[in-house]
C-alpha cells in the first residue's frame, strides 16, 4: 500500500519482505497530500506540484527485493492549492480537490489549474478555502460525489461549522446527498455503496443515497482521513490532533467515552463485522496521515525521491525505441 503523511512530507510504501516481515520505504517530498495509486503509476500532490511516478521494472525484474520501483517522471507545478483527493480518469486526465479554491480542478499546460466543477453556493473562485472541499468519489470512472466541511461562502468559513456543517454533494446534479456530517473526508463508491469517513466523530460508514442516512460501521480512534478498499476490507488513515485535543469536535468526547488515546497510522477494518483486524501505528515524528491507497498485486514497492541525488543517475531506455538512420 501507499500512504501520504501531510505533516512530515513523506510518501510511505509498505510491502512484505521475502522473509515475511513488513517493509517500509519512505520517499521525501515537499508536503505529501492527495494520492492516486495503480500498480504501474503513482500520482502524488505536494505543496505546489502534482508528481507522476512510473514503475520502471518489468515483471521479472527486481531492484533489490522490490518488484515495483517508481520514478518521478512528470511534475506539474500548480502553486499551493492545498490539494486533497486526486483521481485519474479513464482518459488519463487528472481531477483533484482544489481545497484552496473550493472547487474540483484539472491540470492546465499554461496555468496553475482549470476549474472543472464548483458548488453552486460558491460565488467566486478565490484562494480562501471557503468550504474546505476535500474529497472525490468516482462512479463509473467519473467524479460523482464530493465532500466538504461546510457550505460557507466566506474566507475560512468552514472553521465555524466543523461540528455538523459537513455534507456530500452529487456533482452531476448539484444536489445534497447527505448533510449534518462532521468534517467528512474521503468519499468512495464501493460495491454499490457511498462510503465516507465522518472524520469529526471518528466513524467509518456509508450513506444511503436515497434517504441521506449515514450508517456507522465502526469507530476509529483518531482523525480519519484517507480510505481505500481491498478484498472485503477498508484501509483507513488516522491522525493525531494538532493541538493536543480534538477540541470542538464530537471526536474528543467519543475518545473520552471509550477511555482511548488517539492514533496515528492505518487501521484495516473487516466490512462485514466492523472489526479492526490489522493495523500500522506510527510514533515519533509522524503524526498525520492524509491519504491511503492499495497496490493490488504488488509485493514490495519502492521509489526514488524527486529531490534525491539518485534521480540524476537513474536512467532507463524505453524498449520500444526505434533505430533512426542518419539523414
């Protein structure tokens, strides 16, 4: 799996060693944000760029024990847009949650971004993070649902509505699917259900799109953000509070009620039972997760950092190159 850590600026690649132990590889970046992952491609949003990594190994090749080795190949400079969720569509185009400008956006060859969709309550695209639009759920390969912390139309207006101002909007109809959520993040359409983490309460669940009811599946002891699925399980990222507590959020009371301390890491939840069956817990300097993705079929992934000296000497030649006769 791949994990992005906002606060340390690290992309973590997690795999299995030949001996059976867990292997971690950390890639340093300038603030690791939204993440999209496929077995051959990783797309990572950073503080001011969107970086596309490509696997350079053929099926029977290895670098050390790694069966996938991702190298940064394309970096699109966007400026600081506070990009959260980022997705790749079937036509290979990229759409991302442009949290700074309260809209969905695409990359542009000349400008920082091109607006793709904005909520109808946003009167102006401004660098004001008005509603904290943060999450994208694909359905049929196209953006279908977005999460936001409020429907505010003033600078940083979402901060006054963190407890129950959150909602999910259907971008195809501009209709509100559900509301009264607390800081929702990471909406995902999975097996006919709209899943979401209600981060401000600590609950993973799904939304009945007909009634708008949120069905809680389990409680997670931390600020949940980042959601992926694999083989009947949800993989959810958890973060610690930035100021010692989740003051102003129901999550603070939920933790006290359970006599629990908050986590930073990943918990893996059985979707049938709601039980946490495996986990990764970080301590020390790593205090926040932003996104998580699975890498099906990958056993031990590794990568080169965009800022490492290694990139200068890591050169590969495409096998499809054709010989050109001199004129």
